[in-house]
C-alpha cells in the first residue's frame, strides 16, 4: 500500500519518492514505518508526528493513502 510522508529536513529516506509516497506492507504500523525510514529515537519522535493530522501511537495501523507528517521544534534551513 502507499502512504504519503512529509519528512522533516533532518530526516532523509530513500524509501520516499520525490512526492513523498512510501510503499509499505498492508497492516503496517507507525512503528514499522519509523523502522523503514530509519527514524531515530522513535519513542521521542512519535510526539512530533501526526497521522492524518491526529496524534498517533507507535502501534497505530496505517491505511492506504494515510498522511504522516512531522513537525520540527527548529525551523529554517
């Protein structure tokens, strides 16, 4: 299935295409996505992450076309 991920500048991943789409297996959780993307410190990062604009826990099951976004406490380039 495909989900869209808006990655922060400090997190680059070869698993996301140029539009931010990531292919992941059906039934994958947010934790699975973090592992795929190589997100450091998943327990701390989950507080800076939203799934479809809502807070989510690491065990949240992702669905086709979900949107996962991160926000950073530091802005700028």
